[in-house]
């Protein structure tokens, strides 16, 4: 009994020392195995972090050479895009920029300079070679905004080439920007139409997003009638 009482005051200290030892030991939550490696994190065009599995970019809604798009609910809009791109590409370019949610007045700020470059290119060089220098950044903006694959990624997916570029994100983006420029130089009208079909399927026109205005019409004034006696 005495031995039990003498050893009894030591029990709290023994428990504390045992707890400290347990805290210093590595956690067995993973069964003694090392903790899993961190998932590689990437960044979207809008600055949002996503996992590596989400970094796969989606394809364009239509190809560059799909002149009229596809037969769906936007089919009539695709016909309009085809006509604008072949006859008045300046209007189509300004409309694409306007749909991207820019500030008011963006249509005129992009349509007028495009028209000037279009006229100068046709007058001095015989073809529209100056306007693509002004319009190709829009293709890069659309590709980044909607996380779309570029020409290099499309070649890597279909033919398995450009494998070294896929490993370096900076070099890949430089290559994609160069491909965007080349697409506007050699297939300018088709590139504008493809971009227009893309933004029209993804974004509504800013003019159609305004809230409807409710007009409250007051009731007509009541007149006091004179009844005969």
C-alpha cells in the first residue's frame, strides 16, 4: 500500500512525458508512409489557381475553316458572322472586342483604326497586310480568357509533335502568340469569323444585358359625373 502511495505522485509526470513523446513522433495518419506529394498548381488566365488535371485546355467551338459554323441555335448568327467577315471585317473585329466586356466606346476605338489600316494595306500593298498586326492580340485574349488550346497544343494532341514546347509554359505561350499572329496574317477573315463564333456562343452582347425598364402608368383621373335629379 505504501509502495502504491509513493509511486502515485509520479503518475502525472509520467503521463506528461508520455504525451510529449507521442507529440514528437511522426503522425501515423498515412500508415507510416511519407505524406503525399503536393498537387501541382497552375493558374488560369483570370488568375484562379487550378490543379494540374484542370489545366487541360478546351477546344474552339469551330475550326478556322468552318465558314458558316454549325447548324445549331446560333446558325443564323453564324451566317451573319460569315457575311461581316467577308465584306466588312472592321465591323466584325469591333463587335468581337465589344463582346469581351470592354468599356463603352470600344467598338469605335477598334473599328476605326482597323478601317484605316485596312485601307492603307490595300492601297499600298494590294492586300490587307496591316490590319492583322492590330487585330491578332484579340485572338490571344480570347484564347486566354476561355482557356482554349492554341495551334501548338492542337498539333501536339493530333500529331504528337512540339513535345519540348509543352514542358515550358513560357516558350509555349510565345509559340502560341506567334501562331495567333500567323493565323491572322494568312487566314485573317477566317480567324475573325472563328473568334466571332466563339464569343457569340460564350458571351451575350453588352447591349442585351441591360435590365428592362418598368413604366408605371397611373390610372386615369376619375371625373365626377352630374346625375339628373
